[in-house]
C-alpha cells in the first residue's frame, strides 16, 4: 500500500513540475466513458509520445491493469496488458514491451479473442524486429497473418505483409520481399487505400531497384509519385521524386535524373524534411559529377556537409535560394559556355603549332610520371596481394576449425539422443523424421525404459544451431533428473520446467527468457490394448484410429517450459486407450511452419493432417520417407526456417 501511494505521489509531482497533465485530468478522462477498453485507450492517448519516468510508468500500469481486471469481460485485462506494452515500446523499453505482450497473449488465447491475438502477434513481430531478431519477428508476423486470414481482417493483414516485405528486402531475400509487398498491394487495391497504395508502389519499386530491374522500379515509382501528388502528400512527393532521380542515375541518365532530384529537394525544403533534403543535395552532387560538371558537384557536396538535421533556419533558406538560382540560370550558363568555347576554338587555331609543341612536351612528362606511378602501384598491389592471401588462408583455417568443432558437437548431440536399439525394442513399427536446420539442432527426442512402461519425449528448444543445441543439453539433463523422481508425464514436465528455470537462473529479473515446448508420452502394454498417458507444453498429441478417417487432437497446456512460465505451473495429463493398428504422432512446429509450394505459404497443420491420413495404410516406418520427400519438394529453393522433428508410432 505504501509503495503504491509513493508511486502515485511521484507521478502527480512529476506532471506538476513538468507543467503537464495532472492525475485529476487522467481520472476525469477515464470517468467520461463506461467502456473499459475505451478508458484504457484514453489513458494511452493522454500520455502517448511523452517521455515518462519509471514511477510514472508504474502508476499508469496499475491504472490500466486495474481497469482491465475490474471488467466483467476477461479479455479486457489482456487488452490492458497489450496497451501498456505499446506504451513501453514508445518509451523504448522493448524487453518490457515483449514481456507484457506475452502476458496479453496468454489471456487473449485463453479467451479466444482473435483480433487481440492478431494485434499482439503483430506487435511482438515489430518488437523483435526492433531488436534485429528477424527470425522471431517473422515467426510472430506469420502467426498474425494466419489468424488475420481466418477472421478476414484485411487492415491488420496488410500491415503484416508490409513489414514482412521490408524484413525480407533488408535480408536480401528479394523474391520473398516482392511476394509480401505485392500481397499488401492487392489488398490496398481492393479496399481503395490510396495512401497505402503509394507506400506499396514505393516498396515494390525499391525491391526492383535492388534487383537492378530499373524499368520496373521507375514504373512503380511513377505510380507512387502520381498518388502522392493526388493526395497532396508533399513529403511523400519529395521522397518519390528523389527516388526516381536516383534510379535514372543508375541508368546513367543524369539529365533526366536532375529534373526529378531538383524537384524533390525543393519540395523537401518546403515541408522542412531534413533527411530528404540531405538525400537530395547528395544526389545533386553525384548527378553533376556524372555530367562532368565538377565545380557544381563540389558545391553541392559542400552544401551536403553543412546541412543540419533541423530545417527552417535562414541558412537553409539561403542554400535553397542559391540552389534555385543556379538551376534556373543553368541553361543561360550553358549558352555562355558554348560561346566561350567558340571563341577559344578560334584563338586556338591561330596558335595551333605552339599548342601542339607544348602539348607534346607535357604528354611526355605525364607519360614518365604515369610510368613511375604505375610501377609503384604494381609493387604495392603485389605486396598487398601477398598479405591478403595470407589473411584469407588464416580465415579459412579458423573457419575450418570452427566448422570441425560444430561437426564434432553434432556427434556428441546425436550420442545423447535415444538409441535406435532401445526404440526398436519398445516401439516396433515407428519412424523419426529428424532434420536440423543447421549442423546441430534445438529439437531433440528422448526416451527411457521404466517399470511403469516406456517414456518418450519430443522437445523443441528456443532457437536453432549452436544456441538451440546448448538448450537441448539443458533439457536432456533435466529430463533425466525428472525421471529419477517420477514416471508421470505431467510431473516430468513440471519438474522439467523448474529444472530449466533453475539452470538458466530465470527467477532473477535480468535472466534470459529462453525455454522449450515439449510433448511427453508413456506407453503401457495391456493384454488387448496399449495405454498411452500424455502431457504437453504447447505441443499436442495426434491420434489416427485403425478404423477412423480423421485425426484426433489432444491439446497441450498452453504454457512453455521455462521463460515466463510460473515455477508451480501444472500441466494437464490425459490417458488414452489405443488398439492394435492405431497410430499416434508427436512433433515440433518446424514441419508445419515451413514456407514453400507454388504460393510461398506454410504447410500448415491442416495440410499436415491430410498428408498423414492419406498415407496411413501399411507400415508407419515407411511414412518417414514420404514426409521427407514432401518436405524437400515443398521447400524447394527456400531456406529451411526451423529444425524439424516428427515422431510416429503404430501400435
């Protein structure tokens, strides 16, 4: 109580000192509406775009979460966490934003609030992209896209497509960048979003520019410019004009480029946009250099260096006036220069012999100087080449050492997986499809023989490659410890959760939030059946009956192992009776999340179920080859996005 009173006092005092809104203003704003979400939004709007202290943030958190918790609609608390996470993002507290978004996501998923799930996944993607973690950013954008399609929410879908296009462009995966930008364009054409259309045209043009397809880049930039003019978007018009000029420069058409770059630079000045103005000045310097007008190029280069980020002062106005005067008098300068050249030509004819003699002497001297510099350059290049070859050899040796070490780590990791003889003995007809994304994997399978039956686990650790492999070692060690205490899949997961959090010191505020998803089953052979006991952390169990034509899904507890999961989390346990010919499957998300096919889409769980149903006849061990061939064909030339692990057993 004392802590909350202190926070409230600091909040009120801070706003009073800064001459900003008071606590009373916030309370009056909240009281003006009965809708809990509207109240939370009004608080957000009131303090948005302000720099807040930690005490102010704590006060706002208690205010927002208090409104959400007191609502009769459970998902309103999730919305409160979501809005507060947005506030943390504005304050550049990205890790806190991620944490509160995950709290929001738990509530949104438990209440099946599809729109809120879409928004949270989108914001998680934005946050991870800010942290330059594009793998996680893409994962949450994919989630947002999938649910946006299900609920037919084009507004959020187009935002996800737009950012996915940007990520792939920055990563240099230009085909995928075009795919997502064109998806965004299709939706914006359907809904008639002119401002969004201009943005999509510009984004597509920049991808074509990276592909060096300059004609198509110009086509889309011209469309963007036309819309910017129609919308009276002067800032956008400035950017589009300068972009068009830059593409003309890449086509070695400096005269055409000059017209657009000058217009864009002038427009940037009128809207006082520092970045566009600087870009325009730099482009003008390059343009005049290409036109061999080195004096003007140097003048603009000096202007570029002098331009300050803030536009609007007298110096900027003076520079723009000079720019305009030089451009407007350009043609007159050219005419005067032509007349001057004609006069020089006549003078040169009268002293032709004299000039030729002097030119010969100068040419001879320059030739001698050139020979000297060429020889010196040759010696220096030879020396540098020797040094570079030595460094390259050293780098190759270091790379080989690192690769050899990781390859040896793979051997160690494989030796820790459940052995084939033990699996053959206890499972009979089964398969394991195991395809690491890199040399070592963050996915692993584990098994053990006990007096109560045979226990089998499928685990998906955070990340892949070397970080994922380290996590798999922590997971394997804690599974072994858990099995020494219990054979219950439910209790094994609970002990694994505590063990992982303890191993990673996750009870400390500054600890990592890595973890893993897992499915654990125990098989007990009965006289005419097999009893299967299952418990899952974010990973389900699928069953196909011998006489059935559909996939039964036993859902997992929606909590991960480690990370933000509570120490005392209880995982639900299910007991299923299986008959001869029945099959069950446990797997990680790498197979269904792979992008590919004709439309560059995920495989999806729905398609995966159909694939298993269509190939359920015969021995299940042959299904591994079917799935591997399908996966390779679907992936095509795309990069494998995650580790893949699928385990299937026929009773």
